[in-house]
C-alpha cells in the first residue's frame, strides 16, 4: 500500500505540474504585449489640430487627431497607455472631447504612417490636460 500511495503521489504531482505548465502556456498570450519597436523614440513630432475621437479602451487608449498640414487636416492615430495608467496621470474618460483644440507630442511611426506613441498633450491654449480639473 505504501508503494501504491507513493505512485499516486508521484502521478498526482506530475498531473499538477502538467496542469500548471499548460495553464502558463495558455495564459502567456494574454500577458504578452506588442513591441514598441514600431515607434521612433529618438524623434518627437508635435501635432497641432483638433480631437476627432478619444477612445478610452483596453489595452490602450487612443486619440484620433486632425492635424493641420499644408494640404489641410490629416488624421493621426495616437496610441496612449492603458486607462489605468492614464487615470493615475490625471486623465478621465471625458478629459478630451471631440472638437477640442489640441497640441500632442508623439514619437512617430518608423514607417512614416500617420501615427505615433503619445508623449504629452496640452489644450490649444497650452494648458496640459493632466492639470485641468474635471
């Protein structure tokens, strides 16, 4: 009986180990995060325009900005942090509204597409969004 108990214990441990390994394999994609290699963090671009849309969503918030260009307004997609990160920085879902004048500093996409990683933002008058009471 002692031998059988020992085998069950080893089998039980093996099953638990296997289950733990499978759980970690299945959870890993959920915890994975894309690389920031698509952004050129050595370059900063300042966009001056208006807010087309503000998306308070997981895993990242986004601001769609209509920035003025020589040919008129051009839409840029600005990737931000998660809602919890923004909230800790003073942002709320209604911090930015459609039509707000905005100045956004970003690290642009390396491939030249009209998008980038959020660095900072202020209202058209220069007031940072983080310091505006809601």
